């Protein structure tokens, strides 16, 4: 059976690693908060004490971490990935970060003789559980091929976009669109409700036309029911908008709507909604 490492067992990572285990791969895991490794260990995954131990013991290691700070700490920190990476070993960072962070990690891994691929994903908790993510890889081609059997257990569409940074850029573009869509959707629902329209009627009309999409269909009912249990935590959505706005700065592209969405999500974080689903942006309109 194939052997993989997996670092970072949050909402996404735990579901992705579970699919590797269920497919019969031998998986070595680590998570900062050890309790999140328990369920996977019970399913047969092997626990390591540090990220260093994971990459030392596996030819290819996947990571799924919160943000640039988390990705850097796991790579560069004490007992981190860099201390364990060696000749030929592969590190595949699937976290959503900015291209510069991904490039810094990639350069450091390669300097130690390892190989690096970034592979952020599109798709939320449910696609992670179902193994139907869209995987946006970029970097080492050989590692891409070697990681493919693992990718195929986690995703339904897997693409290679070029040099390290291109996967991160694609991911930020896609999520920036998603953040703006959610902000407008919630604004429309809040406006309609305040004007006295039934939420179900609004959802029905939107769902019947050219604006219908799976995200509105799924989140619309949950927002109506005020169910904001996190599938995609709001704090991560704001992080992605912040990084997209920074990418806009870098390339000189004005991002008027997305900058406004970033401020909205930042306000929702400040209001204490960061750990709820990103659809909890709706609550800022209810206050
Ligand atoms: P999550 O549930 O918040 O998990 C974050 C993970 O990062 C946890 O394992 C956490 O460890 C770890 N972490 C955070 N800071 C750390 C640090 N300083 N050192 C070591 N580990 C650290 O988030 P998620 O939803 O799984 O998302 C993970 C990544 O995927 C994010 O970049 C997110 O933007 C992206 N993403 C998410 C979705 C989604 O729908 N949820 C979809 C696509 C992409 P602890 O358990 O110890 O906190």
C-alpha cells in the first residue's frame, strides 16, 4: 500500500486524511492539538510526535494548515518539516496561502534536497469528505506524479498550473469571487427579509434563474435556519480576501468590490464570528 504523511487535521485535513486511510494507504499523521488525531489513529493512522517525524518517515507528506503563519511555523519551526526533509522526499502544502509564502517554503525544502509542490484546494467540508475536491497544484512535476495516487483519493479534478505560486494565485482568485458572492447574497437576503419578503421565496427566485449555483442552494437554507456551524470558517475567508487584495496590490489591479468584502469579513471577525461558517457574514446585517 502507498505511504503518505499528513500534517494538519482541521476541518479539511481530517476529512482528506481519512479518505487516504479508507483507501488503504498507510498514513502517518500529526496535528498541533493532539486530540484531533485520535479519530484517525483509531481508524489505523500512525501518530508522529512532530512534523519533522512525519516527513522523515514518509516519501510524500501532505499538509493542510490554517494560514501563512501556520504553514511557516510547521515548515520552519522547531521540529518542523525542514528538520526532517531530506534527499528526494516530497512535501505537498495544500493550505491556502499567498504565493510568496508558498515560494519561501518551496525554496527552503528544495535547498534541503527535498521536492515541493503547492496544492491548495477548492471545495469545502463536504467535498473533502466525499473526495471530490478540486486540487490546484503547482511546482515539482515528478512530485505531482508521485502524489497523484493520494490526490485521486482526495479530489475529483486535479490540475497542474505551472511554477510554485500559480496554484496559490488561482486559489485566491477563486475564493475572492466566492467571498464577494457570499457578501452580496447575504446583503440581498437581509434586504429582502427587512422589506418583508419570505426568505424561501427569495431563494426560490434566485435558484430558478441564471444566478443559481450550488453554493447559494446549500448556504441559502442554512442561512434561513440561522445555522452557521463552520464548514469554511469565516476567519479563513477573511484571510483569503486579505491575501487576494494584497495580490491585487502586487500586480496593480484595483479590487473595489473585493476590498469592500474584505472589510465586511474583517468586521465580522472583530464581532466574534471568526470561528463560525463564512455565511455568518449574514449576522452583521442583523445587528
Ligand atoms: P481549520 O479547521 O481551522 O484547521 C486549521 C489547521 O491548521 C488545524 O489543524 C490547526 O491545528 C492548524 N494550525 C493552525 N495554526 C497552526 C500553527 N501555528 N502550527 C501548527 N498548526 C496550526 O481550517 P480548515 O477549514 O481545515 O482549513 C485549512 C486550510 O484549507 C486553510 O488554509 C483554509 O483556507 C483552506 N480551505 C478550507 C476550506 C473549507 O471549506 N474549510 C476549503 C478550501 C480550503 P489545531 O487543530 O491545533 O488548531
